[in-house]
C-alpha cells in the first residue's frame, strides 16, 4: 500500500505538471500567469512532502538503530526573581547550571512581564529553576530522535521562508496545560517561555493550542494582547509571530509550531499550506513517541 505522504507527493507533482502544461498551451497572458502561480503553489507543497519523506525515513532509521547508550542532555536552569509589586516569580532569561550557585554579590535588572517594569535584583533575591522540556516526550533517549526529526521540519520551514524567519516546535505536558520548547529557538529563549500556559486567555502558541486554530500576529508591537510580552520579542528580535496547533488524528493537542519574523509579516496562503503539512507530520511523529513511551 502506498503511504498517504507518497500519494500526496505524486498528486501535487502531477498538479504542478498539469498547471505548467496549461501555461504552455495558452497565449492569454493573464491565464498563463494564473497557471504559473498554480504550478508554483503545487510545486511548493510537493517539495514540502519530499522533505517530510526524508524526515520520516530518518525517524524509521532511528527506531531501528537501538543504540546501546544515549547521551543525556545536560539541563540548565534559569534565574528567577520575584516581582516586588505583584509578588509573582518571573524569568530573567539568564541561564545558569542547575548545580551552580550564584555569586553573593551578583545583581542585575530584568524586565517583569506582569507589571511591565524593569526591576533591580540581587543574588539573595534570586533562585535557579531547572528547565524541564519534557513530560510527553523526554529530550533524552527516544525523545532525542524526536528532536532531530522535528529539527528537519524546522529546517524546511526556514528554507521555505528563504531564511527570513525562525521556527520552533513546542510540546504539551501530559495534562495539556503548558508548553515546552523542543527545538528551533535558543536555550535562553526556551528558558523564558518554558511552561507557557495553554489557555483561551493566553496568546501565541498557548492560545493556538487552546482554541485549536492558528494565531497569526502580524506585528506583536501593535497587538494589545502582547503588552506584557513585548519585552521578549524585543530581546530576541522578532515582530511577526505565527502559531499553529499540532493535533493528532484522535483530536488530541500535543504541541504547537511557531514561526518568528524580524519584520511585521502576515501569513499568505502558501505559508498556511506549509504549516498544515508540517504540523500534520509533527503530529504523527509526536504521537508515535507518546505511544512508544507507553
């Protein structure tokens, strides 16, 4: 039986070829342009499915290797301080080793997302909280292979953006209440958003997972819902943020996919098509890991 991905690849390649043939057969300039646009559309989808085929082969190879030992990823911690106004803990974005101590005289200033004020802090006020991007899939053992495969999908997204965007995958905890970074962004960024809430009152990926719909923010600096998180976008240099839920065939939300753009950017049809392909593939990979983990 031919896998569904292969059927789609054949179908989209055939549609691209048919559009090219129609373009070559007409002398009408408008119709020719229309057919060439269609060819590009189907060709992009076909190329995406080729990338997914490679990712699937990579996953199959990793399952058959059965390594005798798998290196354990060393976890880091993030420096957390308490807002003197709201009394809520927030991440400074500063990474330290979980077993390390702070210099007694260490101090700094960090922006608080809750009151939108930059607070001064010292070592005696700070604590180190471990970053744990796990639950549904640990990033050690088999989960490390999941990270590699999802990394291929991230590469596909970046390539399709002509290198103008960044991309990342996040995985939901067992309860479906929080998100944890898997691959794509820096460790510092992952530390700042670790445990991001899945809620209809959240934003970006947290909102996409809660509503099961894409959340396309063309410009985070112009979106009121980002008021307490604009510091994060400024710190990591992006304006456009697109978030997409990852849903399994059984209807379970297992994570999200995100793309980040340096400049305000709206999603076009081709971008939404690509996100659909990537999230469908990611859902299959994540579901397989959850099943394998028992």
